[in-house]
C-alpha cells in the first residue's frame, strides 16, 4: 500500500464518519462482548479528548448507558466544569459530581506540594498560585530541558526560578494524587454500575508518556489512543461538539495558574508535535519533514531526539507489573 506524501494535511481524515463508526463498533464489541459490561463511565473535563470519548461512547452505547463524572478540586478551572456540563447536556448523558478537594487534603496533596514549593520560594503561602513550566522553545538550539516553577502572589506579581530535582519530584508526586484520586472515583462508579472505565489519552499523549501511572493512565478501554490530537479535534468537529470545546487550547488543569500542555510537557504546539511524531513514526527524514513544516533539519532532529528521550524515560508507565517468573525455592 502506497503511503501518502508527507504534508501538513497528512493527518486529515478523508471520511471522519467511517472513522467514528469503526471506533463505535469496537466500543460495543469490547464493552458488551469482551468485558460483558453494561455501559461506560467517562471523566469529562471540558477538554477535547474526554469530550470526544464521551461522544463516541454515547453514539456507540446510547445516552442511558454512559455516565459523565465531574471531578473538580481546589485548583480546577471553573470553565472546565461549565464546559463539561454543556457537553453532557448536548449528549443527554447522566452526570455525577465528586468534589475531590477533601480527599486530596486527607492525602496531604496540597501540604506536600506547598512544602516542596517553599524549598524554592520560602515566602509561598496557600493563597498564592503556581505552575510548572518548561523553557521555551523546543526548536531553540540552546534550550535546556529543565523545568521552572512560576508562583504568583495575591497582588498578581509573578516570580520564576529553576526547579531543582528534589523539589520537582515532590511537586509532581504530590499533584499526581489528583489523577489517582479521580481514577478511584471512576472505578467506584464503574463497579457499582457494572460498567467500564474509559481512558481518554490521544496518541501523542500515549506515545510520549503524558499520563500518570494508575491515574489517568488506568482504564478498561482507550478509544482514541491510536489517534493524533489533531485527528481528535477533527472528530469533535465532525460530531458537532460545542465550539468552545473544539476551539479550546489543551490545558493540564492541574496547577492553580493557567497552564497549557505545551508549557508543561511538549514545548511545541500539538499541531507541530503531531506532524513531527507522524514523520518520525513513518521514518521520514528530518530534512524532508523540515521542508514541509518550514523548519530546518536540525530543528526537526532536535524534536526527534526529545521524543525518543521521552519514550525512554516514560517506558515504565506502559509496563505492567513485572513478575519474577522463576520461583525461588530453597534446596
């Protein structure tokens, strides 16, 4: 089979209806026949990925067999809940809201995070805001892949400092409570209703390890993990999802300051990341990809190297528990 020439339109579907129908068919097969469950639970955040997953499940299983979970906490963007409810109303699916702030407080999520932040900013208080970012831009030849911490006091003054490894690891470990707590509630509702938990990562996130193990990485079915994010947006448009969801910039909705996925993890807009990942996956040379993307070969190679490094450093996220297969029997 001849592959299409690489171009900026390479990821565009010729027939999005057929793509949706195929995914919906697989959802029905997996839910009803393979897993023998009665429906699906989807945590909806107002973002494109969870919205498309919810819509595909609704089309595949029917509105009455899909429940949308809203799982806000102290740092959540209020717009996320508004958009999630707008989506649920359009799809006519039941929703449940579980405010997870108290659970996170019980785990010490916020206290452990703030303790790490004060290693860098001793004056940081609980009413300040913060986020973790990467230096921009991935295409810069002098870019160093070290995260920085941004804090903002109640007067709106922002300060930024480089994150030492100890503080970075503690901040990330603390906020990972959020994703893992959400998953606990997803499985609670799935268990009580005999339904599957739907995972919502797209191919870019799945390939590059942008998820939390036993958090948003845990699921019974992942309907869009084979689709580039650009393609997920296309399906959202095809299915007529709310424009303010389809037009929304991808965010992490994890830290109290607004933060895009580009700032935190990818360091390039998802459209460029998708195309470069496609080029790498299909063994397209850096020079050829660069001509299409108006980049130099060196810039594309820099992104290729970063993608390979992310795959290596996050490979354990994809790994099941490792077993010691040969029993240790004393002689």
